[in-house]
């Protein structure tokens, strides 16, 4: 009897937890079909917000910029971060500890500090460049815009890559790499044919984390976007008037896209797992 | 019969006026937008200019929601490309410009921020020859205190602040700001979540100026706002839309233009401008001193004052227009709406924000955050208790680790 109660309690707890996580998204998706602009009264079903979303140039442009920045910065950060992780792995114990801690600081640092300090750096560049231009070194007047946005996104993405790839690197058996060398690989071949395939899952997950953080980021972009506008900034600027339900529609689409990506990749993984099991 | 006659006469007058207007040469840009032909719109077309416009969010008719897209019409007309981005508050606009993180060509700050920017030399004087449409701005909207010579700004929209209330929840229509302090509606009152607007309401309730001159005045108003805290359900901005239309709150102060939008959607709401007077605000177009395309910016400002464009924008935003011809072309319901265009007596009792001295501003910010964190009964004991708790936790952790180390030694 006691265990039965215990189980209902457990189940209730899980349901409560899931409710907190997914009810808001459910409500948002429901209200993306709401006829009126209200976020509290459901007046009728309509798809018009989805229609008008795809004709709203401002939101679409902001979305396109967000995606572009996310992809470019994640690719660059993943490549740089993986190289950094491999370098750090090859270091001595002491210097590795120092470097790892230094690259950990940006992660625990409040975003606003990263954002403002990057902005100050770029403003500093602007003032420095007037001097340099005067000396006859031709450089662009101001970096603000795409360059600053990319630099800042790559900067805050880098540590996440390092901390995703490093543990995997440490788990690797160095003897496999040595065996590859013994069997006639040169260093590059050994790396790409032996080490890389084992790192791939970690690198991929690092890449996905970067994309998420990059699309998500508001504070750092806010200080470093110049005259550009990413999606979170566009949404935030609507708060004097009223955030348009088109944003609900957009969020619903994004949620479904991400959900389906996760489901598909999980399905593939489990199929792969079953196949492997059978082979054994 | 007399009435019918009057109607006929007025229709004829209106027709002749309309004909007279159309006799003036126009360039038709789109189905909905025609602009005066007496202006060289495309003189910068071959210079491949991109104009950087920084405006409030949802503050232009941009084609969304079946509105008219005035920006793409401008691009077609002038051959100037527009990079249009948006901000959420005067303060973030100021911070952005001040930090040097971006250069814009056209910005739309409000009254007091314009004054502040003029003082700090952040705005460029306008060349009125490039903005002949400035003459279309009604006289009552020119020569404002923040820019007495109209050197730096061209009004874009204006409005007032009043109380929006739910007629089903409030028995008697409020007439005074006192209503927002009424204990009867405790927990059903919303309040501005920005210091300048909130202090203005406190000041008006006390019969003071909404531009406090001394720190003492700020403190008196802050006391009043503290006293209000008990009855306030939440300090919010745009959530007011949903809370009011959803019947979650009975009363809230907000901008008249947005009140009209809310009443359109939920007819149980109504709006009143309290008798103590209120804030009258103007958002105006300006050109920053470091703008790269000043002439293109002036063409843009001139374009925004074209009646067709102004009408499209006002339709979309819902705020009030300073352009005479736009007002004339509104439908009667809007034209004579006491919310959008209050009578002269009401307007006589309004006050415009002016730029405050730094010490007043910082006193206001201090008092505001003090008020927000202020709690009846005092949360003063919370801080030391939490501190002691944190210390105890750290101590426990250290003790545990030491014990573990000791055990490992054996």
C-alpha cells in the first residue's frame, strides 16, 4: 500500500515538473492560433499570424540574421575550440590547469560583463583606427555590425566547445593513436582517421550548443550589433507597444523544428544501436 | 431640412477642397501613397546610399498586419535603401548612441530625451530647406520647450497619459489620479514600470509639476509612490495590454494611443484623463550629429510628413498626429475622439517632460529602485540571515572535507 502511494507521488512530481517545462510552450503555441491579438482571451482559430509572419520583413530579416550569425559563429567556434582543446590536452599538467581555468571564466562571467567589455574593445578600435588612418594605414572606420557580432558570438561560444571536447579527448586511449602511427599513418592521417571519428559526437554536440546559445543570446548581441538587429533584439524592442502574435507563430515553428530534429536524430541513433546489437 | 442643407453644403465644400488638393501635382508611388511632386525626391538615387533609421518598436506602418508598407515605398521613390531597426526605450537609444556602438541617420526620441541630446550636442541642426513639409506640422506642436526654435526635431507622433479602466470592475469612472491609490481596488491596480512616467503620476496626484526641480520634491513624490505600493498588483509596461483586456486588473495608467487600441479590442475598457492634468508627450524625428547621410535623412523626414505617409503611420500606430492634413483625413470618430485629440481645456492642463539636471535624475533613479525594493514590514533582516546561512553552509562543507581528508589519512 505504501509503495503504491509512493508511486503516485513520484508520478505526480514528474507530471508537475513536465508541466512547468512544457505548459508555457503549449500555451504559446495555442495562442499563435488566436484570432485576436490578446494573450489572455482565446477568441477563435486562425492561421493568419503564420501568414503575416511570412510577409513581415522585419521579423524575417532579424531571423535570417540570427541564423546566419549562429551558423557562421558556431562553425568557426567549433573549429577553433576543437583545435584549442587538442592543444590544451597536449600540455603539461600545470599549464593545462591554468589555461582551462582561464577559458572557464567567460562561462561563469555574467553575460553583461562580456558584452560591455567587448563593446568597449570595439569602441577602442574605432578611436585607435583614426590614429592609424592618419598614419596612412588604411583600415575600416568602424567594425560595428556584422564583424563585431560575429567576433563576440565566436568569443562566447569558444569555451563551450573546449569544455565539450576536452573530456572526450581525455577519455581517448592514446595507444590507439600510437598504433595508427605504428601501422604507417603519418600524424595528420592518424588524427583525421583515428582521433577525429572518435571525437565527432562531442564536436557535434558542441556545435549544437553553440547554435542554441548564439540564437538565444540577447545581452552580448545588444551591445555589439551596431545597426543590425537579431531576433531577440527585434522582439525586445516591441515591448513598448505590444509583442506581436507573429512572434508566437515564429516561436511555435522554431519549437517544432527543434523537436523534430531531436526526434529524428534519436530515432536514427536507436536504429543504429539496434543494428549494432544485432551485429554482435 | 436645415440639417440636410448643411450636409449638402459641407459635402460640396469638402469636394472642392479635395479637387483643389488633387489639382496640385502628385507623384503616385503605390496605390495608397502619393507624394508632392514639388520636391526632388530622387536626387540621391545614384549614390547608392543606405539610410540607418532607428525607431521605436512597431512604430511605423511597415506592411505587417495588412498595413501599407511606407518604407519600401520610400525606397522606390528615392532610390535610397533603408536599414530600419528598433529600440524599446529612450534610455536604450541614448546608451546606444553614447557608447559609439552605432551611427544612425534618423532617430525618434521623445521630448525630454531630445532636450538632453541637444544639450549634449548629439543632434545635428536640420536644414529646413530639405524639409518643406515642416510647414504641414500644426502650430501647437512646434516651438516646444525641448526645442524652442524647431532646429533639431520634427514631431512624429504625440499623445497623453491617462487611466485605462475596466468598466465592469470599476463602479464609478475615475476622475482623479487618486483612483490609482484607492484601497478598494487593492491588488487590481497596475502601474508604470519606468521611473519617469511613474514619478509624473505621483507628482500630478500631489498637484506638483512632473518636472521636479529639487531633490526634496523627488523625495516627496517617492513617498507617495511607496504608499501606493500596497495596492499595486504589478509594475508593468506592455503586459498592461493583456492584463487589462483579460480582466486581470481594474485600472492602469497608459498612453492614450495604446488605450484606443485596447478599447477597440475589448469594449469593456474605457479611458480617462484625470482632472489634475497629465503628461503630454511628443516623439520627434531627429538627426544625430554624427549621421553619415544627413541630406538623405532630411529627405526621409520630409517623406514621413507627407499626408499619405503620415496617415498610414497613424493608422498603424494609433497615436495622435501633429500633421494637420492627416488629422483632417481621419474619420470623424477618431478626429473628435476625446482620447486621441483631447479638448483645448484638457490640453491646457498638460505638461511636457523637460530634461532634468543630472542630480535630479539620479535622485529619481535612486528613489525608484529604493521604492521597488521597499517592502512593508521591512526585508532588512533577510540580508544578514541569508549571509549567516551562506557562512554556515561554507563552514559545514569545509568541516566535511576536513573529516574526509582525516579518514583518508588512515
